[in-house]
């Protein structure tokens, strides 16, 4: 479903602030595979997701989604293939629009707009059904402005919008990092349920090592712009936080893991 081949990204090229964020990084993601992504600050996790989504062009390499080379496509054209949820619950939704209006926008992704009624009766019933599955009571608040929702409710809605029309690829960029532990656990529960139900091909960046181990069928770790650990099957099932920290120390040449990794 996803093929990244030798992508390189350099920021502030030919200046004193030059930074090579990705160094000939390659990754293959099978259809329906759920990969969790970890790594220290500045390791290239979010840069990799941004490169896939087309937020900026890569300097070298190719990005292929479901057999289509999207390397030169701008971000808005790649949106037809990708669903994405960001760390900030305020992103991904229109705060001044109602819940049903936000869902309608997501439902029409990739379609031509017209002057027909914005939301039909059958669509409204569909939105009620999918919102009910979240277990947050949002099906009773279809016309409520999204800006009035809590961070967890908004993030759950964003997740639903990203998957309302099954994307070729789902990108989750630390989408629970800004939430309190209880709310984060609920959003992760919804995340796992949606991914399993629709067999979504998923990349989930997280700083929480326990979540990275518990969720998904495969785990990769980035360090200095490269993938340095790639575990699945029995290797991943037998993984513990202690083992992962030891691997991180061995690769980085330091016994001190990134603060965010330790705190998570």
C-alpha cells in the first residue's frame, strides 16, 4: 500500500542551519498493516509523515501509494489517498461548523461540489450511526459547533472524519499526545477499533513506548533520519519497554534515552 524508496529531506540547505532530517529512508507498508513509529526528538518521525502527505517535496527518492507514484503531487492532491490526524485537536476540523457539517465535508472528500442540499436525510442517519459507535454521545449533538467540544471529543471526531471514506493510508501523528491519560486511552481504543474494522493501512507516530508495543502488527524506530529497528511477529510480541530502551541505548551509543520516551 505504501512504498518509500530512499527519500532524503534537507532543511535550510547550504546555510549554517542545514539539517538532514531524512537520510535515504526506505519503508514498505502492506495493505492492512498497522505500524507504530517511535524515536527521540529530531529523529525524523513527523518529517517522514509530512513527506508522505506531501507537506513539502523530498530532495531525493520516491513515494508510492497503492501503486501510484505521488512523489511530485502536491498535498491537496495526495489528500485523495490519505486520512490524517494531527497532535493538536484543533487541527483537522472546522471549529465554527457543526458536527454534521464537518462530517459532510469529510464524506465528500475528492468529489465535485454542487448547489444541492448540503446534508441529505440518509446521510444524517449515517452520521448518527457512526457517531454512536464512538460511545461519546455526539450523535445527540449533530448541530453543535465543533469548537464547543472537548479535546478528546474533537480528536475522536477528527479520527472518524479521516476514516469516514476509507483512505488508502491513515497517518496518525502523536494524535493522543495533547490529551490527558484517560481521554488518550479512550481515543486509542477508538483508533484500534476503526483500524481493525476497516483493515486500514496505518502509520502511527507515538512517544509512548507502551502504546507502541501494545498496538499494531509492526514497530519501527527512527534515529538520525533512518529506520534503525523494525520488529514484527514474535519479536514484537516478546518486546518490553526495558528491551526497547536497551536497543535505543545500543543504537544511539548512550544510556540516556530521549526525555519524552522516558516520561511516556
